[in-house]
C-alpha cells in the first residue's frame, strides 16, 4: 500500500520546535512535506497575501523529508503547497504543534487553525494541534502519542465534508494527560488592554495585550474545562459561519425592508 | 432620547468611497465615530497586530463626525476604538461598504466581516455591508436605502448573543434591487492559481489569483442565489466554529486514543 501523503504547516514559522516535533511524528506515519511560513505569523487569522507577491523556496536541509518555506501566511502556505509543491492531493494536513492555546475564541485569531480550515475547504482531512505553553522550549513529550493516535484515526476514517479537527494539549506537567475529551468551543473573550509607550520622537504607540475570560466556566462540555482538568481537548470545527438557527426568525425582515 | 453611538470601520482603508458612503448614511441615524485602517487591508481575515506596535490618530478633517485611522488591521481598529476612542459602549458597529463580494466562502478571508465578528464578540450589534463591485468608483446608490433599513432594524431589535449580520449587494445596474433575501452562506471554493513572474534578479515570484466556484449552484436558499437574481443577501453569522453535529459521532474516539 502507498504511504499517505501528509502536508505539515504551522504559524510559528519554520524554526519552531512545534513543527519539528509534528513533522517527526508524521514521518513515522507517511510521506511528509513541510511547507510553512519563513517567520512567525501568529494571530494572522485567515489572512492571505494579495497586496504583495509570494515567494517560496526549498530549504537545503535533510531531516528525511522536504522542507519548504514561504514568505506568506499559513493559509498562503497551504495554497502554495497544493498548487505548486505537492505531487498529488494530500491524504492529511496537520498544523502546529502551536506554541500557545488555540482553545475557545482563540480559534478565530489563530493562523494555525486557519491553515486547518483552508485544508478542509480544499477537501483535505485536516487537524490542528496546539500546546498551552508559549515557550519556544516547550516540552511536547506528553502530546506526541495523542498526535499520533488522532492523526491515525483521521487517516483511517476521514472527516465529513466541511469539517476539521482542533486539538489542544494542557500545559506540560510531570504526569501524563488523563485522556482525550471531545468538546465544544467554550464561550470566551479577550479583555484587551493596550500598553502605552512613547517612542524617541515623543509619539505614543500601543502594544496589544489582554486577559482571557472563560465565559463558560460552569460548563463541563467545553475545551476549556477539559484542558483545566488535564485532558486533551478535541473540538470538531467547520467553516460555515451561517447562524442557521436565526434564518427563520429573520425572514420577516424581507417584508419590512 | 439619546442618539445611538455608531462605530464605522472597513477593510479597504479610510480613503475608500465605501466607508464614506456608509458613514454618511449612519450620520443620519446617530452619532458616528469612524475608526479604520490607514491603508487597504483586504483579505486579512481576523488578523491582529502583535509583532509590531499599533498607532492611531485623529484626522484633521471635518465631515461632521470624528475620523480616526490606525496602522493595524480592521480587527485592531475595533479593539482600539473600544478601548481608546469611543466614549461609551457603542449601540451599533457597521463595516464596509466593502468594494467586492463577501458572500459564500469569501467571508472567511474577509477583514470587513472579521471586524463585524469582533464587534459581536464584544457584545456590539454588528453588520457588514459589501457591494459586488471592486471598482474604487463603484456606485452605492441602490445599496443606500437597504443599508439604512437593515441598520434601523438592528438598532431597534438588537441581535442574539454570539451573532451578527453579513449583507451583500448585487453589482449596481440601472434597475434597483428586487428586495432583501435572508439566506445561508453558499458552499463555494476558490480554485486558486498562482501567476508566475520573474523579478529583475531572475528570481521567481507569485501573485495569488483564482476563480470562484459556487458548489451550491442548484440551491435557492443561498446568498449566491439571491445575488445572482438581483436581491440583496442577508446572512446571519456566528463565531462559534464548533461542528456541533459531529460531537456525538466522535465521542468513541475518547476510548480509542
């Protein structure tokens, strides 16, 4: 049987430990091609590069699989991989392992998850992986067996059209994770705050920062709850933004306007 | 009664005709504050600026309402408006009028719509408006009465928690639009293609382009169908990405992994 073709990308950029770990694990499961941004592109959401041109190159490295970088976003990287690099339609796309959480509402800002949705839009079974540790030296040891098992499941069973998978890992501790929980995205909100500074020319500038509020703290079926209890969270996601439950309710507006 | 406070933003940047039209219409309905990117930021999705600092300034213009620009994305503009500029929680956020379509899957790349979702996340009733005409000289005349009516409806009735509204206008023709249709987002896909060029130093670069495919062409309940038939499309949208229908199906994975 032919080995599955696996596209690996991320948003922390090609030099992050997370993508090295992910590509290593995937190379035990199939034929890996890495295509990732040449620099960190966290918080870029589903951005694409349209005002400037895109370049990409194959790195002169030899980890046992080809590695390409691109000057665009994670979503651009998926588009370039599909159209210019991969020899055929891939069997799997994995994105990450992100250094930092993509649970709850973080998903909407996440370019790690955007790459996953872009893969799903192209009909590729796609999974995002994120570890709740921002450190560039984060330890992925407890996460590795779960990455492998979830990827094997998706390779085996596929995913329904229009859907993908978002996996988050609790911060690494001494003890391993308790298991996997299938969850929904918790309701949450960033209470942002801008740190004001003054540049040498006396002009004010602002750094975006904030505090995350879990607005679903009482619920037990959310990703936030699973992660807090040392479970790996798995949220099935989709790219249909329609609030279907509102359509009938709004139908009366057709006459009023 | 106090006039409603209306935040106006866009992704085509402060100099676009679309935002001037939108701010003008809104100034007939309430107290307007414009906060928008200082340059075009189309296709930026839900990107936020975290690797570089943000600056904003009040313009020395006098259209009858204050106008601020920001060097960040549309989502940054909403965050800056909320935290640094607006005197109180706004009653309405409107984004656009975009020069170009945000129907079907375009919504996921759209920073016009991302600003709307960011507003909804902050509890502000929020509406995005887009015209299916990319021209900087597009004619918004047929759109204007619908903008006003939909905004009035939202100001009057509010929107359910976690939801917002995405409105698209057909390309302007001689005859006015037939009316408003409440729809779902059509299934669609960009079949992208990269145009290859060679720079003066003999290095290849690529421009992202593509063709949109409506994969829901037989359906009559979609935004694409409404727009094709000269109706204004209104799609209720949400920022919960969870594919709720898959949760039960995936529960068995909890034991298998």
